[in-house]
């Protein structure tokens, strides 16, 4: 392991926007709540959210817009004109934020294999009139195939890794979903390279490592942010693989039992 390339980041104090927290908490317990609500987000954005998912989605809103856990180093904050990919979009919250940050000259490619979450991602992109986003109903993989997705009680914790789903409250169902390769995406969308790939795939991230590292070693993917679910994935393995691909790696421990974040930047040969 090239320890000289690893840097640990001390998390800042994690504050909550109290007024919004109270509003969503009251809505979640209201006997008159609708099935779907529109939630106002920072940056002038908004999102459709199923009321039964409010608690889980609210934690994601905090995670993406307030704590900004995917932006722990300035080099991975999406910039004007960037081409970025959201691997595991859930309902599209990071997709929306990234689309605003990259602007009209940039592009966001969102991947979501769960059909319901895919439809919500598309609906949220349309709700915000974002023309720089493409949403695909696939999971990223090393080959195009069908794979079994295990469904968790909190649908955002669904995964190809059943052991992870069992840890997150148990499996309540499963479905076959389609996967796609980076090469196929590049061909389909006429993309040559990506400035940033964000990966949140609920314990499946180590299986994507070989593919991502290949593209980073070639300079086709320039930066990656990986949410590591350390109850099933060894964060040191993730860091080592990225360092061997020629990346400068930052490990961001947010003090959570299950999650940590890894940022990797392609260094010049």
C-alpha cells in the first residue's frame, strides 16, 4: 500500500436544518398524509418523495445537500462543463445537485436498476426541467447481464449483496434487473471520458472496483467518489485498489458504523 497517497479527513460538525426536519417529521406522522409529496430542496430544486420513504429520503437529503458527504475534498465537487455519472441514483437527489453544478454545458448520466426508483429519478429530473441529465434503468457491471436485486425494508438499501440487505433489516423481496458496462454506456451516449463517477451501490462497490480501476488507470475516469459500506466491504481493499490504479486517495470517516467515503483522483503518469 502506498501510504504516502492516502490522506484522512476529519469530518466537520454535522448540523441539521431544524425547521425542515420538524416539517418532515410532522408530515411523516400525519394521518392525512398523501402517498406522494413534493419536497423543496436547496439550490431551488424540488423532488417527489413517497411519504412512506420520508425518513429514509430525509437522511439522504441531509447527506447530499447539507453534510455534502460526496464533496469532502474540493477536487471532487462537480464543476461547470463536467461529465459525471451517478451510479445508484435512488430517487435522483445527487443527480439533481450534480446537474445544477455542471450546468448546461455539462452532463449527468444517472444509473438506477430498481424500476420504481428509476421512474422517480426520471420524474424528479423532469420536475426540475433539467435538460442535461440522462437516466438509464440499469446497474453498472463488468458485463451486460441480468442480476438479482434483493429488496430491503428501506428500498434505498436494496442491493445485489444479500448479506448486506440482511444486515439492513432483512430481505422483503427480490427482482431480476439489467446491468450495463461502461463501454456500452459510452457507445450509447457518445461519451469519451468522465470527469467524475459517484458510486453508492449498497455493498456492491468492491465488485465494481476492478472495472473502475481499469478506467482510472487509463485516465478515462478522472475522479471517483465511493460510499463504502464497511459492514460488508473492506475499505482498505478499496483504497489499495485505487492507489494501485495510480490515484491519490482520501478516506473520509464520518463517524458512522456502516458508512465511510473514499475519494480518488487520477494522478498524472
